[in-house]
């Protein structure tokens, strides 16, 4: 089989020159096209960037005015004290806004002993009252922010310190390990003239308690034996409205002490139960309205009280001890399954003991699914219409739906609750 060609394979000299010219022209056009494509790609990238910029200008957050942004930044600062610094790094506009919100800079985190940050917050907060948490070397930043402190959480006891604007003080051990005796000698009305709320979470006993304490409204103590803290309660008893006591351990030979708390309206107590212990503090609380027991199954023997007849809201981890008519409006209970019938036989047959009952809640806690179902069946089988003021039939719940808190919660500067200022 032979091959045949329509045109000869040979190219003359004139044709060769012509082809080379055409190739050069095509290469030039190709180069122009490549350059045009590169320019087009650059233009596409430029247009895309400009389009994204225009779209970002239409983002919802761009439409927020300064007042709305200020409110958001202020809430964020209350959640995390380092937020104002981070906000200032986002853009120039946000930095301008955050720098003009002195209240956002009033939360000082000095746990890491960074004096520079303390000075920044002190300067940018203008004349706002300050809230601070400090580490082991907290005294180093006190010279910077001390005169404007209204809320302070520190891990050690203070010596020779005067804080004229402090209203809330939390002293807490860095761990639950036993610590040296806590020296409270400087906790005087002279050094803390406006202190109203005191929290003591110390892994030790209290010593060197001053003769006079500031007129406290709320006191919270978490301690590991009985030495010292009953004296603290007695020294501020006349002014206390809220008292929370958590005792981790007992002493072997308690001494019974009577303490009159004429204005106390809120009492929460918890501590280990020992049947052979008769308690060493008896609280007389004629104005008490809210009483809560800790999460122990047995009644806490650590504190004795004269009467609960005046209370309107109560929480028990046992069958309540009432035998006569009460003023109770809210009752919260955590019971064993076998105690439900006993409780109902005592309290639910009539309204003689609980004539003012409005809310009754049971927390199922550690119950199994079968026990929860049985407890719910028991409660549903009873006729609760005898309680005329009951808002709804009793609830069996995992978490309390009615919040029993102090009527006078601890607030400091500008009505901020100081519940978040705790050591990690």
C-alpha cells in the first residue's frame, strides 16, 4: 500500500520565510493574549475585593450605631475582663468606640500580676469604680487601683491595707489544703468603712479577729473547723441580712454558742452530719423568711436554730420538721422514694400545716428512671385541690424551677452582681 499526498512535502525558500513571519505574528498575538488574560485576572481579583468590601459595608454589624455597639461591648467586658483589649484590635472604628466606654475597663484581672495591664485599665476606666481579682502578688497592683476598688477577690489575707470604697471582699485559699491561721486583724471599720459583703473561703481557722467588724449585710463562710467563724458571725450579727455557712469538718469538743440575728432574712447552711454532735452555734432568727439546707441527706447538726415558724420559702433534703401551721409559700424537697408516702401522709392530707402553700417541688436527684416514674405516679395520685393557693400540682424536676436567693443579693458598683468574681 503506497501513501499519496495532495501537496508535495518540500517547501521552498520563499515559503519558509513566509511561514516564519506568520509564526512570529502568532507568537506576538499569543503574548498579547496572555498579557490581556493576566490583566483580566488582576482586574477580576480587584473587582472581587472591591465587591467584598462593599458587601462588608452592608453587613448588619456595620449598621449598628455607637450606642448599640457600646452596649454590646459593655456586656462582653462583664463576661471576660480581657475582652476590651481584644475588641481594640479588630479595627480602628471599634478601637475608638471601646476607648470611649470607661465602664468597659472597670474589670481588672490581676491574677497574672501584670502591672502594665492594671495601669491601662486604671487609666481607661476614668473615674469608674473597679472590680479586681488578684493572684499571690496582688499587693503589687493595689497601689495602682486600690483607691477606686469596690469589689476585690484575693487568695490571701490583707495586712495594713485601707480600701475606702470597697463594698465586696472575697478572701479565698488557693486550694483546700490546710493553710496557716487566717489573720483578720486588719478587717476593721477604719480600714473598710463601706464594706457590706464579705466572703471567706479559707482552708484554715480564723485568728486575730478584730474587736469590731464593718456592718456587713451579707456573709458567706466556707471553713474546715469551728475555730473563729462563730465569733465573726456574732460581731456582725446586728446588721446581717444574709448568711451562708458551709462547714467541712467538726472539732471534737464543740461549745454551744447562742447568737441573735434580729435582721437576718436569708439563711443557707450545710455541713457533714454526725449523730453524736449537738452543734456549737444556735442561731436566733426572728425575721427569717428564706431557709435552705445543703445537699446532705440528714439534717445538718452543725447549726441549731430556735424556730422556722417565720419562713416563707424553704429547701430541705429530708422530710420537713414542721408539726404546727407554717407561713410557707414555697417548699422544695429532695427525698428518697420510700419517703414520698410518709411525706404525703403527714402534709398532703390537709392544709393545716401548709395553709399558704403556693409552690411544691421535688427534685429527683440521684433516682433511677424507674424510681422517678414511681414518684411521679405517687404525686399524681393525690388530690391537691385542698391547697387553695397552690399554683399548679407539685412538680418532679431535675433542677429547681423556683430560684430561692437572698432578698438582698450582694451588689457592688452600679448594681453589678459580684457572683462572677471568684478564684478559678
